[in-house]
C-alpha cells in the first residue's frame, strides 16, 4: 500500500508541473495575442468578448451584489453621521431657544421696571434678588446691594409694577427686604377714589387684609391702593395694588407686584419728608404774653363792617 501511494505521488507531481507550465504558457500567449495591434486580431478579440462576456453575467451577479451592499453600507454610515450631527444641532438649538426665552422674559421685566413713573426727587438703586429666605413664618429676600451702594435701612423697594416691601437689614454687600406679606409688615395706605386711609397688615398670605377703615362702605373691590406716606417710612403715591374681597367678605389687597417672579428690585432713596418747625411770617413770636400778627384783626373787622 505504501508503494502504491509513492507511485501515485511520483506520477501526479510531474503531471501537475506539466499542467502548470501549459497554463502559464497559454496565459502568456493570450497576453501576447491580446497585445497585438492588428485589425484582424482586433476583430477576433471583439468576437471573443461578444461571445464570452454576456455569458458571465451570472458570475458577476454576486460581485455586483457585494458592491451594492458596500455602497449601501457606506450610504447608511453617512446618513447615521448626519443624523447624529442633526441631533446635536437640535439639542444646541433647544438650549439656545431656552436661553432666548429667558432673556426675553428678563428683558420684559426690565422694560416694566423702566416704565415705573416715580417722583423725580426719588432716585433709586436697582438690585438683583440673590436668594429668597422666606418661610411660613417670615417673608423676606436678599439683594446684592448694601451699605457700599448707599442703602439705608427702611427704604422702600419696588419691582416693575408695584411696592414689594422695605429694607429691614443692611450689610456691606447685601440687604434684606421685608415683604409686604410678612406678618410683621405694616403699611399705611390711601384708597382711591374715596380717599379712605387704612393700614395693610401682612399675614404671610398673598393677599394681606386691609384694616382700620373709617368708612368701609365707601370702598369697592377694584379700587386703587397707594402708599399714603404717613409715618415717614414709605414715600407717598407708590402703587400697592387693588382692593379685593375674600369669600368671607373681608377686604384684602391684590398686590400689584409679581411676588412669584422677583428678580430685580428698585430700592428708592427716601430721605424722609421735611418737617416745618418754625412759624411762618404771618405768625410772630409772643411778646409780653400777647400774640401779635402781621394783620390787625380789629382793624380788619372794622373795615369789613
């Protein structure tokens, strides 16, 4: 058996070499024949191509399919990259949109703040609300302005529409604002158009009650409420809000300031109302227990008579 295998191997090896040499010579001859520049050879080559190439469509089908798959994969890869880029751009656009909306709201609040009409004698300092330190028992917040900005304890603060509260503590760089809604806040006001004087007392609610009205029957829901200036703490004429009535019939104030979105506050420089201590020119100081006037009343009565 071993000798038969050796004989078979000795027979196949020369045969393989012969076939390989013949194949190489045939391919080399075909190469030389294909390179011959002759009209006859050209016609022969054309006939060979016409006969052989169409019959190889079935063989080229897998190659064409593979190429199409590669092209589709490349196209899918490009589309996937474009989709990822579009997603990133969309996320950036959403962030820019949110920033634009915040800037628009901030711009609107600043415009409202600039529209407030105040006494030209009242100058102001605008501060940013740093933190809301309010609680169920205390309603206050912090501003980023303080003693270095000339802030004085007791000055009134306003947002873009109405009165918010007063300064109740001043630091070097910060100041605390006691809101009108705080239970320790008291604000003397005037109700228009009746001219009734009243007092707004904070009770830690969004609508403080109106107390000490002389004639409540003259007050109607919707009447305008402004600061009266009594006590010299708040300037007169600052808008506070409108009269409202709760279900129990108690009169309250619907505050004009937006306490839910306090971001910028205007601190009014109020140096107090000047008091008159000296008498006028019509009243002279007393001499010898008698009061002389600039006009003789008895003479005036005689003339009138």
